[in-house]
């Protein structure tokens, strides 16, 4: 089963090396994988980092995570699409686990448990709450390495070009089938949470969820440093 891994990025030269090392190890172990990295007009050395990996196809797209991921998906040939953030690392055996889940006739979409890098207890708590909510709501955030059957992704029109596209597409997909929640944790760099402040970052996440639940417009300031 071919898996297409789509990595949207903008100015991620610091994060990409670790992500690519983990991804390349998984590619070597699994085999039938294509990797498409989608640049939203980076100004740093991100493309230079990616040039070190001949197995990665790099394309450009108009900036915006949904637009970038849709552009990568349009070129993908795999039966399953895996959307991987540029600062998130796959666990060992991740691609084999995805393929195993996708062999079920009822499979539509899935994701992984989440954890942050670092040992701060606040980050561990946030990840635990994050995983609990996602399991209850059948919803995945982008940093949980969401994967989707490509035929279904095409049928629903891909990611909505809207804020918090990961939650938006989860709301569509969960009307079709229950998701697969893989027990292995993906690891997201904690640098952005730490740079803004852990509680401030968590508060922003809660505020975004509250706006979505109440139908309020999301202030542009909420998206600083996450696109």
C-alpha cells in the first residue's frame, strides 16, 4: 500500500532536519512511500535542508496550510495521504501502523497520540488533555499526523480553505466513519509553545476552540506564529 506523505512548510529550516531524519528512517523501513514537501514561499534555508534528501519532491504553493496541503495531495499517488507538520516527528513503525489500519474496508481517516518534546510537566498535561478531547470528539489536530484515504479526501474536496482546517475536515470525515486513533505518539517540537509561553499558548488554543463552538469570528492575532 503506497503512502503519500505531505509536509507543508514555511521558514522551517530549524525544525525540518529532525522531522526529515525520522521520516527518512520510516521511508527506508516501510518502502512504498512518496514524500511531497510544499513550500509556502519560505525566506530561510528550508529548501536547502530539503535538497539533502533526494527522495523528497519539493513544490511551491500559495501560503496557507490548507492550500499547501491540498496542492501536495493533488500530486499524490498513494492510497493513503499522511499530512505531517514540519516540526512533528513520526514514531518508529508509524507507516506500517497506518497501512495496517488502512487495510480495513471501513477505514476513512485516523491520527496518532500526541506529545510535545521536552520534559516540562505542563506540556505533558496539555498533550494529555489534547489527546482526551480528540478521542472524545473524533477530531484530530494537524500535529497528530492525520492520515486519510485518498479517494475520500478527493471526494470531499480536500481541506477547507478556512482557519483551523484540521478541525474543519475532521468534522466532515467523522460523519462518514469513526476514526482510527493509533496508540503510538508523534512528537511535536515544543519551541513555539515555549517561545510564546506555555500557558499563553494553551490559552490561545482554548480561545480558538471557544470561538469555534460559539460561532464567533477568529481574531487574526490568534494565528500569529502558527502558520
